[in-house]
DNA sequence: CGTGGGCCTGTCTA
DNA sequence: ATAGACAGGCCCA
């Protein structure tokens, strides 16, 4: 029932699962329970040992991104004392390779919501439209397929607490059912894939960047949310143009243009693995509260 | 291209 | 207890 893998690469399971990139994992005791790849499984870490059940090692390694060379990425993005502190404090945090469809819907739901509320919405969606699974007597649900959501009514979607997001979900589900090639975006350059995503209802620059980074393998994507904005204002103000800086300080929120400027700063400054830097800094800033 | 206002509803705080 | 503020933005005028 239980398998053990000696993990010879840096990995920090707890931070990886609670840093806000995925929403459907829960910790019970010292075990994390979640659903991916169409099955429910559990995993925990004891020192350099990864214990897991109901999943195979190949899937696990790929899902948690254990095959990427974290040291090389760290060396690459480690440009200053701030990112260095974040890397050191949360060393082993990895970007999970999420399934694009679930990731897309998750981040459409995430707009203007807190993390607990997002989890609530996604769990209700899965319970209502997903397929039931079981592990050790606990109930789980697969994430509903696009076809299932596309044929649901806006009212029944709304019952999951989606609010105004219900119509975006419905419209985007229909687009995906009608041939929008989500997987195919992996083969496009970052800029083109982002443009294609932003054509979907409910998907702006921020949501697009999250989907690109967390599920489409675009490690240069640098999502800018309120926390990343705080990181930049608190630690990288001197890297920005004065007028941009004063706009960011006076106005709340972010105009489209200023989003792209901060996003461009991140990609330019941190380079091809900017997304890893983003996630470490994001988590770092959140832990300062 | 930039700006402002509205928005569903679950959580958290006073 | 119950109201009010706020939340990992997006869309439209």
C-alpha cells in the first residue's frame, strides 16, 4: 500500500503544496491527499524520503517536477539578496505540473477571491460535476471535464458559489469543447500562447500567466498579483521607471499597461526561469505578514 | 493606449 | 450575532 522513494534532489513538499499554486490538496495528519491524473493519492515527506500510495513513481516525479534541475534554476535566477533569502528559506519549493484544463478553470475562479474561497468553489464544482473516487474511505472527485461543464446550466454552475464567474466558465468550457487547443499551446512561444489564452472569456493577463507557468511549461511566465506587486514595490523599486513607480504607489489595482510593465520587468530581470523566482518571492512576501 | 466603475459571494474582522 | 470590508482581476463604457 505504501511506497517509499529516497529523494536525492531538493524537494520541500509542504511548501510546494501550500504556496498557493494548487487548490485541491489537503493535509490530514502528515499526509497530503489530492487528486491528479484521474486518481486520488496521498503523499508525505520524512526527511529525504517521499512516501506515497495509490500512485506510481513516474507520475509522482513528473507531477511534482522533480526532474527539473532546481539548482541550475536557482543559480540562474539568484540575482540579489532578496531572491536569495526566499530561495534559501523555501528551498525545495517546486512548480507543480498541473493539468491545463483544471488549471485554467481554477484561475478563472481565482479572480477577486481569497484562497479559502477558491478552494471552496473548486471543491463544489468537482463534487457536483466530477467523477467520484475513493481512497482509504475518504471521498474525492475528479475535476470535471470540459464537456461536462459546457453542457451544465449557468444556474447549476452558479450554485457552486461562482458568482459572475459562472458565465465565464460556461463560455470558456464551450470554447474548449469546440476545438480550442489548450494542450497545443505548449508548443507555441510564450507570447503567442498568452495571446491565445487571453481570448478566452474570463482570462486576462494574470490568469493567462498563471496557466502558462503552472500547466503549460512556460517557466518564463511571471504572474503579477497584489503580492508580487508588493514584492516589487518593497524590494525592487529602484529597478523601475520613476513614473511607473509613482503610479503603482498612488493607484490601487493595476492597469493593463502597468501589468505588462511589471511582467516585463520580471522576465527581463530574472530571465528564462522568472516563474520560479516569482513563486519563491510570492510565497516569501505572503509569509512576512 | 489609459482610466474608472461594477461585480458575485465566501471569509474574516470589528 | 450581524454588518461591513476585502479578496491572487476581468470586462465594458
